[in-house]
């Protein structure tokens, strides 16, 4: 039942989905990078109450399925906040929020890895707290966490297809539609798998390079 | 708002067994595949290493949802044999997480100090004895924290099965949504809390195992300060900062 013709046809049908997947990955990743840092700083600086809430939220979000969170955000949080974003934005924000909980731990590990002497030296120089963070600690912590952030970006890329559950036409969504139009799903899904393999494999090699460059052993 | 709570609870609980079956089934396949593929990654034979590498990279490189759709929807057409969605789901969960687990096992075996192997050689252990008596017991304990994370990832992935019509918790919630539109928040909160509870159970069991394994090796158990591991969900086989251990 396999048709090579459909297989090759599905390539161009999936391309528009590829852009959606890319856009969701990039926007979600940016959100995760920024929000993750905010979460990590709240916990490191030990802002009272907020710090505990962040801790609980991070633990909870990390232990529950992204798919349910995407539904929750789309069907519950959005109406509750009185906004109506498109499925794409709603899903991307849920994705970014989910991964922010992972990246916050990455930042935390990166901050912890800055030697204690750096803090002591900043105190000795009586640098203000803000300057200690922005001028001393973060510039040392962030390069170390880049490879881990890269790995998460690849994971996000592979999880964007979940957005199809709220109607976003990404690569897999496009494959699904293509399959429904042609009464034959196997070619398009195989092509979707190849898309992911071809894109995520070189990225993981790139991340390994980054690792070798920034993380000293 | 809460008047239908009892009904929601009842409907969602009907999905709980499926979530649990999928998790346990997935975990069983994951363990088997990670041990086989992980040891194969360290094999002396180049062909074995190559096949295992293809499996690991193939499943880690593609999206889990694509794998699920492929095995649940495309494969039946190609081979003319339809798996029950739940079984197809369990198979995908196992295959996918087994690929990550293979790297865990490989890393753990490699982390056993070389002197241990040399000691076993000096004591005239056969290669099989060396593996069974010396390397694996020490590698085993190293695999427990990363496997804890992996199993929680697997639990979370069971929600995907809703998309191939397995009547697990997420699917049950989805069935309720069109009927109880305004109360959908309560429904989702119930399943989120249930998932969280299940993940706490997994962590609890793995901690017990870890303690037992440490005692068997005559080591002191490691203390944990958070509920889940700080590295939960890390690309497996790496440290918090992404470096290979």
C-alpha cells in the first residue's frame, strides 16, 4: 500500500508546517530562557513567599504532562484571564512555561557552579548586589548553561507537535491533514519522522560542540 | 462550580487504570530495552554497536508523537495488522524511553571504576561473572536517579495516548470537556493532581530502591532535598550542565 508518489508529494505539504514548528520552538525557547532565569533568580535571591510559590510551581509543572498543560492553558487559563489568543500563541506560551521550569534548574546549577570566592570577592569590593549579579555571577554562569539550554531547545522542538491537540497545524498536524486528504497516512507520517530526524540530529551535534567549548572538565 | 465534582472524579478515575497500565508496561519495556541496547552500545562488535546506535539515535531524534502516530496509525496499514491502541502506546513509550535509558545504562557501566574490572580479572572471574557480580551491581545504583527522571517523563508521556483514543485520564477529561465547558478547569486540575501524585509514587519507589541498593553495596544512602531530582528531564546521560559524566 506504500506509495512513493504520495511520499514525495507529502514533502511540500509538510513545509508550511515546518515553519509553524520552527516558530513555536523559537518563541517558546525564548520564553523558557527568560522565564527560567527569572524563576532561578527568585529562588536564589530567596524572595519571601514568591520563592516558595515558584518552587511549588516548578515541581508541579515538571511532574505533570505538557499535553494536559497545553489543554489547561488553552481552555482554562486563557478564558480566565479574559484573553483570546490564537491556538498557536496559547500553545507556545504553555510550551515555554513548561520548559522554563526545566531551564530554571539549569540556571540554578550554573549559578551554583560559580566558585564561592567570586561572591566573597564581590563582597570585599563592596559591589552592590545588582552589580554582583549582572557583572560577576551571571556572566560566568550563563556560558556554562548554554549547552544544556541547547539540549532543551532540541527537546522543545520535538514536543511542539503536541500543539496539534489544540488545532495548530505544525509538521505532524500537516501530516495528519495530508493523510486525511489522501486516505493514506503512512507516507506523510514517515516524512514527518524524517523531518525531525534530519533537523534534530545536526542540532545535537552542534550542541555537543558548544559543550566542548564552554564546559571545561 | 463544584457540584459535579463527584461525577468528574468518577469519570476521570475510570481512566486511571489505563494510565497506570501504560506507565508500568512502558517502564517494563524501557528497562529491558535500555539494558540490551545499553550493553550493546559497549559491545566489542562494531556491527552490534552500530545497530544499537541506530536504534538510540533514531528514537531520540524523532518526536515521540510522530513515533506514536507511526506505530498506531501507519504501521497497521503497512503490515496489515492492527495493534490495540493501548498496546501500540505501551510499545512506543517503551521504545522511545528505552533509547534514552540505553544511554543511562551505558554511562553507568562506564562509570564503574576501572580498578574494579581489573580486580575481577585478577581474581580470575569469567567475563560473565565479572559483569554479573562486579560491574552490574555497581552500575545498577548509578542508574536509579536518572531512571527515576526517565520514568516520570514516561508517565507524563502517557497523556499522548489520548491522541490515539486510549481511554486514559487525559482522554477521559477530553470527553468531559464539550459537555461541561465552564467547569473544565476543575476537570483538568483533578487529572493534573493525579499525575503529580503518580510521579511522587514513582520517586518514592525509586528512592526506596536506591536506598536498598546502596545498603547492598555497603554505601551510605544519598540525601535528597527536593521532591524530584533537580536534573529531572535533563537530556539523559549528561550532568546538570550538559557535560558527559
